């Protein structure tokens, strides 16, 4: 039995679509926070599915729920967040689960301690338990692809509504955003290539590094926006962020650390993933078009049909 968390989330929906496309035969236990009676909109994704699904209703931070829901499970695909991983692994070991595929983050590699410290601690403690359970770790970069993302969609909204975009620094820092579809496909490919992926770790990034300034220009072009980009010297940006945060405190929408991290290159090779299970992610220029279309026209991604070829 396959046990999946986060299946109705951003990349989880693409994983569901891939499972359906491949006519996955094994039984799947899907963790949901609410029942169909209390959240019918969450279950629309499962209408007319060809999969052998059952639903387990509860909270992943509830030890008793985990013990009950993990009975009979062989493999876990945990997409719902790194902070929930320790308790899931602890209970999975108790329940004799054979293999856990955990979706974590490349955030553990940030040079800023406050951004990476928690991720490093969580992951290292989990990986130390590989003598008790097989563990494969997937680390996506910044995820984008629809209104379900927390980063690019906000950028699109800002660029569409304002006349000036303040760029902190020169914008030459490199990023490698990954499309949610590529992640959903990767989860499936890791699952079915067990002989290669068992107890491995993979960074899952976009096709190639892109300068932050080029990301902004690409989104601007797709929006057909006339917004003016104004570069603010880095030292002045940090100083302004400190004053801004002193004034607005918890209401501030950007922190000093976020400004600092905007100068940090976030590039990660996915070569091992390509070698082991054929990972071939989209170029950012291709992937962002659909997200901009969704923003402009309110056209939601339809996971019942093939959106990308």
C-alpha cells in the first residue's frame, strides 16, 4: 500500500495526475485533513479517478492518527512539509513501513543560519535512521507553476499592478525555479524506479539557472507590462529594510534576511536525478507562460487534461 500526504497541494496534484496517466494499480491511502462532508471542494480532484484510493482523515502531527493510518503501509510519499517528517518517520518505523520518500527543500543549503538551521537538524536526524527504514529525500528549489505557489504568483501580481519595481541589488543572483508538474512527475519516477532511488538524495531544480533580473523581465514580457525596474544598491537596500522592519515590525512584508538572501545564488544540479530516473524539467521561460495566463484570465490549471506536452 502507498501512503501519500499533500496530494491536493501544488505539486501533489501533478503527482495524482501522473499516477492516473500511468494507471497505477496498487492501493493508495490518501491523508486528508477533512472529510468529504466538511470539505467537498477538496475531493473534486478525485472524481472519476481510475486509481484504487482510500482516505484517512486526520492531522499529521497527531501520533495516534499516524499509528492508525500507517497500519499495512509499505511505502510513504510525504509531500506535506519537512517539519512533519520527524513524527511521520518515527511512527513509520514503529509500524514497519519499508520505504519513505520525503519531499524536503534545498533551503537546507542556504548560507544563512536562520534559513537553514532547522532544515539541517530535521533532515540529519531523519537520515541517521536509515538503518531502521529506507529513506529517499527529494529537495526541490523554489516551486512555481500556478496560483498555488507562494512566490512567483505574488511576483506576477506585483508586476501587473504597480508602475515601479524596486530591485534590491543588481539582480544578477542566480535562481533555478522548478515547475510543480516536473516535481509531480519526479515523485512518480522515484517511486517506480526503486532499484535506483532507494536511500538516495536528489536536488530537483529547474532546467537551468536564471538571473533574478531575467526572471523579472520574463514575467514582465508575458504580462505585456510597462513597469519600470529601479535598481537599489545592495547596502542601501539592507539599510532600508532594517528601517522598514523597525517601523512596521510583524506587519512588514519583507525581512532583512530576505533582502540578504536575494543576493545568494540558488543553483543546484539535477544531474543525478536525470541519470537515475530521466528527470527533464521545463525551462523557466516555458513554464511561466501558463502561470501568467492563469493570472490574467483566471483560467485554472485543469489536472484532468494534459496541459503540457
